[in-house]
């Protein structure tokens, strides 16, 4: 029994040392900002009243192509989408911009004449 006590102490010391070394080794490295390269913008908003509102409120989160590739929506549906952008995604679209932005988005849904 006497031999086990020193051996138990050695094992316990080894386990503690290993655990503390592992904790240091697994510690996250200092975070550095990641550099990303976004693809070139190949789509622009069509000229129409409200384009500046759309540029300010929409392009801060996604591309113009994302907006222009949406299916045609009604005024009520666009209003609901803007509300969703605010509540679900945290978009900072001012309430005062809603009517102008909806009008602009409706104009974007018009298929240009051939």
C-alpha cells in the first residue's frame, strides 16, 4: 500500500500538468481580421425615383442583383419584405424611407420593353 501512495501522487501530478499544457495548447490564437474579396458588381439599380434610397438602404447589406432578381411583388408584399429586413435581419431602414423604397422596388419589378 505504501508504494501506491507515491505512485498515485505521481500520476495525479502528471494528469494535472498534462491538462494545463493541453489548455494552453488549445487556446485560440489572437484573432486577426479576415480579408475577403467580393465579386465585382455586375448589376446596378435601374434609374427611377427613389434610387438613392435604395442605394443607401439596400446596398449596405446585399447586392443590387439580389434585389433585381426578386420576383415581381405587390406594394403590400414589398412593404412586408422591408419590415422583415428590419426585424429579422436588423436593417436600419428608416420608417420615413419605406414609401419611397417600396415605390422604387415596384419600379424595379417592371420588365423592360423588348
